[in-house]
């Protein structure tokens, strides 16, 4: 009996050593960053000559960008023979020598069952994904990114199966919503990792195939960078199952990266989460965009990433999160020169008015001047009156370094922000604190004039001004940055 037990244990041990997951690569930050290449919508038909350029395209981009990990976000092998197609993808990744992960698209399971796809992929030691728990779909898993100098988890990549089609196209539309059990599983994972991190959410990115309905709400005139060639035909679900709301509540997700709509490669922010399309990568897919990938540089210890589109011959649309600006913006901006001030007294001067102000054109002439003084920052909650008043603030702001700065205003009711006499933010219409606005200005290091005009109509009041830059996280304007003009 004892010999039999020992023999069984040896067999179990050998099986564990030969398991496909035994020697899987680990993702780890190095030199302060981790680089991701997202390929999407390859639509491989392995025996079709149209798909012949796929290998060269993927390998050229990988050689050019040298990512630490590749993520394939769905509609990868969409024609028979499917197993031959997936083994061709595995061969490409073996030639590249880069760890990779896969999420399901709506077309992949049309030619091969999801779990069978992952059975094949698990044979590859470079494949770092998994089938995941028993949820809707297959391939829901988390990829932890370890710190550069320890085994502490420092960031997360969520790979999700965004489902495929609804059961009733006529009633519910074509494409399905993110399944609720997948959203619930994501919340559980986020809660667990946040608890392990002392209550602070880890920086995280989400990768899936079908965009959520919020992708339709990115405003092309103010918040969209890249192409929206599919326009109103964005192929998201007609019903919203609330995944993005969960991401906002959990506080970890910085960006969501999808495919599905081949003529789209845009990025924009919705409630401070970047919603981004990858670049179509396959030649059997519709659309005229040059084939390539989306590249993402994730930075260690920061809620920040850079992302751009890369093809074998060119790169474009380099975007900086969270400030939400591209290199083209930066290169085209005029930097306001610093003023030759030498202030000593900190704070801002204010003039306080009272009157029946309904909008900024009423201010200040429809009221009367009550008083003036100096306060440490732009504070309106200590006003003597509860309603119908306004402030005019004048001061100097000390800018620590030459950079592009984005100013944010949240207010009730209206406010204007001027830098060096230039109107930067016009948020003058009457509204509540539920509304916010932002704008960018390029500033040289040193002193600059700052002026804020604010009015309060009735039923609630408040003024919050914050800023961020390419190198500084978003924060309220520090008191020690503000000085009184002398």
C-alpha cells in the first residue's frame, strides 16, 4: 500500500510539473513601465491568401514596439479550419517570443467552441490567459502585473468575454451586453485586490471585444481623438448592463480597450475612464484603415498611461491619460510666458458682491460691492449671504515647470477662469455641482496672472478648481502656489 501511495504521489508530481501553466511567464514592471500591444479583429482565414500578410504585420509591429505582452481582443480566427488557424496564431506568437492573452469576440465561437479554443491555447507556454471561472462565456481572468523590485501586485489587466449576440435580435438588438455574472466577478476581483493593497484600488485596464454603450457618448468635438468611421453604427449593445458604472464605483479601471468596429480607432474619456478602440489588425476584415495595433505604456506606481496606434511603417495618435491630450495638441500649443513678478504675500485678493445674479452677464452691475480682502484660495462657502452673491478673485499662480496644464472647474452656479488675461474656462451658465468642465493651457514655469469670476444664484453653492499636467496628478490648486499681486 505504501509503495502504491508513493507511486501515485510521484505521478501527481510529474503531472504538475508538465502542466501547461507550470512555466507561464509573469508580467512585471521594468524601468518604470510595462508595454502592451493590443491586436484586434484579425479575422484569420488561414487558407485564404488575403490573410497571408497577417503574420508579417503582427511580427513587424511587435519587432518595432517590443511589447512585454500582447493581448488579442477577439474575432481572431473566424473561418474554418479553426484549429489550424489558432495554431497559426500560436506559431506567430512563438516567432515573436512574447507572452500573450486572448479574449473572445462574437465571431470566434461561430467556428469553434470557446472552451476548445482555450484548450488549444493552453498548450502554448507563452499563453498566459485561461478559461477562467464558470461564468457566461469563457476566458474571464485577471493578469496581475508585479512590481519591478518585488512580487507585490502593482497593477491589473482584466480580460473579459463581452459575449456575442442577443436571443432576440428584433426586440433587443444584435449584440449582447456585458453579462451580469462577469460584471459581478470583476467586482469581486477588484474588491479583493483593493483590500490586499490597503484599501487603495490598483491601477487597472480592461480588455474585451464588444464596446459598451458608453462608447457612443464620446463627444467628437471635445473629447475624441482618432477616427469614428463607423459613426452611429457603433456595434455595442442596445441595453446597458452597467459594467462601466461598476468600474467607476470600484475606482480601479483607467481604460477599457475593445475592437469589433473596424473603422474606429478613437479614444476619449467618460467619467475619467478612457474608452479606446484598438486598430483593426486583419486583412479579411472590412474597413480601409492601415492594419496595426494599439500600444499602451502603463507606468509603475501611477494612475497613468500613454497609448498610440502603430503600424509596420508609422505611428500616430499618441494620447496621454489622464490629462487627455495628444502629442499633436502639445506640439501645436502656444506656451504663455511667465511674468516678471516677485510676490511675497500668499493668497488671492477678492471683491465680494451681492445681487440678484441669474447669469454672468448680470455680474457685477446688477448688484452692489460689499467688501474686499485676501483669502488663502478660491473659497466661496464663507460668504455672508446664503444666495445671490458673487466673487471676483485676482492673484498670481506659481507654475512649477513648463508643461501643459488642464484646469477643472466644478461649481454652482457659474464661473470663469482667466490665465494671463486669456479666458481658459467659461462655465458661466447657471448649473449645479453635478456639472463640470475642463480646458488645457500651456504655461512656462514661473508666475502667471490668475483671475476667477464666480456668482451664486440660489439653492446650493460651491466652487472647486483643480489642475493636472502631463507630470502632475490631478489636485486642488495648492495654497502655496497662490500669491497676492503687490
